């Protein structure tokens, strides 16, 4: 019975989205490139709109992950790719403000003392401020998630700042600030 209700809600949501797509066409640009500075993260960013409301963002990052209660940290090089649903929040004469929510995955390597592999899954939410008369946008986002360091041995190698058992699951997070050059042609 519950699965039937979930299916009906899903079908109704899809039909509602399809009916609103033409009326609310709003992607602010086709694609953009830029740089990300975050809480202990920096790198390059690429974003493109797959539909009027759905975007794909991929970041190549140098990131240091800090962990709270069980103190630990490690630097890593990673690729973080997210799919996001984005909607307009405010429309001014020279700018637009959008909110977004989504999720994604990250793959990379720890690079401090050893090359342990890294896998992660994250949520993403934030705001994007887009200029109408200039090819620029500014994005702020929060990315809470799950991370895991691993290698082919019985223990993680090298770092005294995290446990050495393999695999090592942990809270993986980032707060990002991204400035982008936008390509407006659709």
C-alpha cells in the first residue's frame, strides 16, 4: 500500500514539473567556469544546465578535511560532481538570485604521506547570485556528506592524524564560495 502511494506521489510530481517547465523557464546561463575557495578547499569549477532547472557541477579540488569529535584531518585531491535542482528566488533589474539543492559523489586520493584512495557522497545546498548585464555569477554552498579513505592493504598508510584501520568512514564536508565566468548563449 505504501509503495502504491509513493508511486502516485512520484507520478504527480513528474506531471507537475512537466507542466511548469514551459512557464518557469529560467536557467540563467548555459555553462560557466570559475574558481572555488572554501573552508580549507580550493580548485576549479565547471557548471552547465542540463534543463531549465537542473544543473551539473564538477569541481577539481585540493581539500583538507577536518573532523570534529574524533580529531583527525587529511589533505586530498578530489573531483566532486553534483546534480542540482535550481530555482529563481529573486529577480532584480540587474541581477537574479537562485537557490539550489542536490547531491553528488567525490573521488580522489589522500596526499599527505601515502596515497590512500578516497570516496564520498554528499548533499549540496546554497545560493547563486547571477548578474544579468555581466557574464559573472557568485555561488555560496554547503556540502555535508560521507567520506571513506581506503587502500588495498589491511591498514591505511602513513598519516598520524587519522585512524589507520581500513576502510575509514567519516563525516566529509565543505563550505564553498565560487566565482564564475558565465556563457549566456543557450
